[in-house]
């Protein structure tokens, strides 16, 4: 699989050398890479890893002889788990969020971190907390990279076994119809969804980058047998996409590990310049950083932590209620038919919170069918920010 993903993505680098800087040319390139694939971002449904929490900030903390940059009152609430599915999707304007976090001082400090020779071990607890905030409240990995990664996952999954037979295609069409119905309940849903049947997958369903949702044959058949449970499973996957869990995990891993730090500095620094969505206009970034980013993600085991799974459960109840589906029976059908056998032995228990905890969380959110969603509408991508100019050099 590693070689397959590499072969699916790395030809991009050579092609981009001769590509025009026009966005249209970039679109044509993606079509040549994997014809007909979607252009969205989505998460991988796996993993129990719990993200580290930032260390408390001392009241008189100092960094290099100057007061440490700490969060303003109230902003730390954005890092709390969203078990009500009440917050909109994360924003794209990194500079704006930094100002919200700690004013101009935070913006200057971030510029110092990413533009200097700062090493991972040089980061203070205050720096790490600020970086975690930006990783979880904004999106700064270029969307073209997300899309290309999704296309690679689609290519690899589709090559792992025999193509779907006629019976499988009929079942897949039914699942697609369910997905379209649920997705219509989500305002400004971030992209499209592409279903891929992986014949070599033992069991389960998972969402990958680029809106690719991978299903095992057994899971597909169970969905046909338990349509109410399928409603929950699909709403849960849509919720991971809506909350951008995979992108946040990738960003957080880059800026919170020694292996990803230098790469994270480059990607985050580019977003600070206000050109987050125009990869093709920066040939140097594309030719030098994108291959490294692809390689980093290729080696990364995308894992959702327990809180992200609970967030997805909460949002799934919102989407079902909005389409007139009673969440209660949907959960009951899921638990009876899917939860106990949703992954190979030992897999499900290690990739999700205890079923009892999920049940209690979900049932507390389930309302009457047709009730309007309580979520704030997801914000549309903001225009690229222009970082504030420093009045003087920031100290390290």
C-alpha cells in the first residue's frame, strides 16, 4: 500500500514543473492524476490516541525576557470537546485566529516561531498551547493537498481486490442515496463523498482524506440488512468530515512532534501569508514542501481520539433529526448489528470509546425527528489574511 500511494502521488511533482501557474491548469492536472475523483476533505475513522493537553500557563511566565503569550479569556473554550455539535467548522484565517487568541503579540510570536531557526525542543509550554489552538481551530493544510491525498487513497483502495459485482453496485447506490439525503441536512457541507468498496478490508467503514469513505463488503451487506443502523453509521462518517477531524489530527501531529515540526513550520508559514488555497501559484512550495507533506501523511496513522468520536456521534443525531429520522432506533440498530462486529477482534474496542459511554452521550442528544439542527451554520472559507506588520523585531 505504501508503494501504491507513493506512485499515485509523486508524479504530481514532475508534472508541476511544467505546469502553468493558473488554477485551471492545476485542476486539469488533478483530473489526469485520478480522473473523476472528488475534491473534498475527510477524516480517517480510527484510533484511540488522546491528544496531549497544553500545560497550564504560569501567571508571570516569561519567554526570552518578555511576557509569555497566553490566551485571552474565553478562547480556551474552543479547545473543549464539542459534544453538542454546536460550533461551526474551523476557520481558514490563521492570522485572525491568532489575534483572537492573544492579540498582536500572538501573531508576532507565531511569525518568530515559523520564520526563525526555532527547533522543536525550543518551544515553551505557552508556544505549544498556542500551536494546539491553531491546529484545532483553523485549517491551514492546502485543500489541493487534501484532495490529492484523497484521490490516492481512492486509487489504492480500488486496487486492493476485485471490482464490485452487480449486486454490490446496487447496494452501493442505496448507500449513496442515503448519504445524499443526510448530506443535504448539512449547510455548506465541505465537499463531496466518494464511496469505495475495499474487497480486502476485513470489516468496517472508515472515512479518508478527500471525502473517500471505504466500506468492507461485509459492512455493506449489513447496511442493507439494517437500514436504520446504516443511517447512524453514515451520519457518523459525515460528521467526521464536517468537523474536519482528519485535517486537525494531521496539523496537530505536525506541530506537536519533533518529526513533523520543520514541515509544520513551512506549511503554517505559508498559510500565514494569506495564500492557503493557491498552491499552484507557489512553485517552490509545491516542488519542495508538498512531496514532504505527502510523505509525512503517508506514514501517519490517522487516529481519532475518543472525544472526536463522541463529537461525531452528537452531530449524527443532528443530521438525522433534520431529515426526519428518529435517532433513537437508529442507534439501537447500530449497536445491535454493527458495534459488536464493526472491526476485527479487538479493533473496535481500541478505536472508539466504550459503547456504554457512546450510548449515553448519543441518547442525551437525540431529540424528536424533524427538529431543526442546533448547530451554528458552518462558516465559509475566509479570504486569505494579510498578517499585521510588526513595528519592530520580535524577540526569541
